[in-house]
C-alpha cells in the first residue's frame, strides 16, 4: 500500500470529538469538584470536560460562565 493511500484512509476515518468549554469570565477562586479543586480560570481559557463533573459544567453553562467549545482529534 502506498503512503498516499494510507493518508487517504486516515483522512476518511471518523474523527473523535472532544468536548471542551471556554470560560467567558474570570474565576479567580477554585471550583470544588469530586476530584478536588479546579481553577482558577481566566476568561478565554479552554478546558477539557474531564476536568470537572458534567453537573458542574451544566451549572456554569446555565449561568453563562462558559460556552461549549468543540474540537476533533
């Protein structure tokens, strides 16, 4: 198999989506999570969903503190 064919197969594979969040405001204090404290975060920081529990992200989304930022690997 040629190198070009291998690259084409790689490009055709479905990419895994990684869910991340972008902070829309500063969070100077740490946020308590089941995994321990997280933060502080600055406006514009992009953080993986694995940093905090989904329920914490949902609260931050509802309050307008973060927005969903999607990327593919």
